[in-house]
């Protein structure tokens, strides 16, 4: 009788771990940058001026100040991760250009 009671208790506890209605949150990380902000960049801007427009970059290499990375990722309810990346280039500590792979629509808006 005790074995049967222990087995039933074990099955009940185990079934609680597999509850199908577990809530998964949206996860967003990084810098949200859009085309309007990128249009404000002008050649010759300093690092500080670029940071004022776009915010602090997510990745800055302390040994190579010629590039900064603005990365944004979004994952909805545990699904696929969507990513946008902007690389800002400098020459002699002055902004020259950027390369961007933007999401068609930023999910955070």
C-alpha cells in the first residue's frame, strides 16, 4: 500500500513539472536603433557625438577603437531569435560610415 501511495505521489509531482501552460516572456536585449537615428550621423563626428545620437554601443573593443557594434536581439515567447546589427566605423577617432542589418520592424515599438 505504501509503494502505491509513493508511486501516485511521485506521478503527481512529476506531472506538475510538465504543465503545458507555462508562460514564456519576450526577451529583448541591446540597442534599439532605427533609420531616423542613423540619418542623424554625419561624417567627422566624434565617438561622444555618435554615442549621443545612438546611445552607448553594446560592444566596444578596447584595443581597436575604429569600430563599434550596436546589436539588438528579440525573442518572442521562447521562439526564434531575431537580430539586427549596426557597425559604426571611425578613422582617426572620427565617424566615417556605418553598415547596418536592420529588422523590418522593431518588435519593441
